[in-house]
């Protein structure tokens, strides 16, 4: 049995992906820290959602991780609209509660790439949110789903938050603060599987 864990930096399709998978594999729940289920074994295929910076401390043959990522500038502004203290807690950035995302890097998304973008002893598929719909066959294959199940995937909805639509001063602040993480994102392929 396999636990399909949907992880990512948030605001990049983690809810979309976990909702889709939980229509096929029952939803176990949101797990803040994967260390909380480090030694748990699974009797059935399930879906788990997380934004855990920490991964399992041991090799696991019973899990597969789909790590969602996307344009950091759009992500930061999307957080601005949905921003809450709970999101910073889920991102292990509690120390930044109350700080301004246009003044400093309160999200520290680069930590996620450093923690997850490497072989970890279990399959991890990185999926670029903006190219998700171009790669659904690969995602289905990774999740052991047949091509018919693609019909259950939600229809494409364009991202509501586009950083280029913001005032120039906000764009300059975003670039100044988050350009290094955006460079990481720009350097990644749309799909990458570590086994």
C-alpha cells in the first residue's frame, strides 16, 4: 500500500492535487510535520497533504511524494491574499508572524528546495504548477492511475494572482527579496522524479 503525499511550498496546486487524489485514495488528513508519521505504516492507499519542511528520517517503500512548486513571485502575492498566521506555522516560519512579506523573505521557500530536491530514499516527483496540465499523464503514471482517471482531474483555472499586474514598486520589492529563490525555480525542469 502507498501513501501519496502532496507537499510543496503552498499556493502552487497542493490543494488541487490532494483534492484530486483524495477522490481516488482516501484522505488521511493534513500532517503538519512528516516526522509525526515517521514510523506509521499504511494498510491502504491513502492521500496525505502537508507543507512539511521535514521529511522522513528513514527510507520508505510505502510512500510517494508529489512536490508542487511554481513561480515564487506569484506565490508570494497569492499568500498575501490568503495570508494568515496558520500558513506561516505550516511553513515552519512562526518566527516571521507579523512581519511584512514585501520587506523581507518571511516565507523562506528556498529551504524547501534544499530539503526536498534530492534523492531521499523514496520516490519524489517535482511538478511545476504552471505546467501541471501539460504533464498530467506523467503525474497519473507516478500515482499508479490509469488514463481514464484524467477525466476526474479538475479543469484548468488560470491563476488569479499575477505578479506582473501589481504596481511597479511592489514588483521591485518582490524581485529584490525573492529573486534568488525564483532563480532556483527557473532552473528546475517542469517535472523531475527522484527515485
